[in-house]
C-alpha cells in the first residue's frame, strides 16, 4: 500500500527532481450520472528546502523566523477510469 512518485518540480524557474512518498487509500466502483467508473485515492508527501529553488527571502518577528527553510508539500489525488 506504500507508493513512490518521482516528479519534476519547478518553482521560480528552478526545476528539481522530487520524490513523493505516499500511500494507496483505496478504490471503489462508482455510478455517477449513469457512467460506471473505477476510482482510486492516494495521498503523497515530501519535504523540500525552499532555498534550493531560489526562495531565499526570510522574515523575523521578535527574533523568531516565521518562514522555515524546510517546506512540506502534501498532495491528495483521486484518479478514475471509465469502465
């Protein structure tokens, strides 16, 4: 039930290969509007360093950084195929 997706992520014109780790959430048949389809859900997550993509701005509030260098990206996906 564990899956891996490798993608090219572009931010501010900088492209990097990113690996998303995820899980298969399940599948089921659906009759929506008289059209039968098979649907499946996945949830993926990865962490990137925003500075690797040229995002080097930062801000301090009372001496505490409010923008982390590490950013978590979460993606939930539903795919379907007409039966």
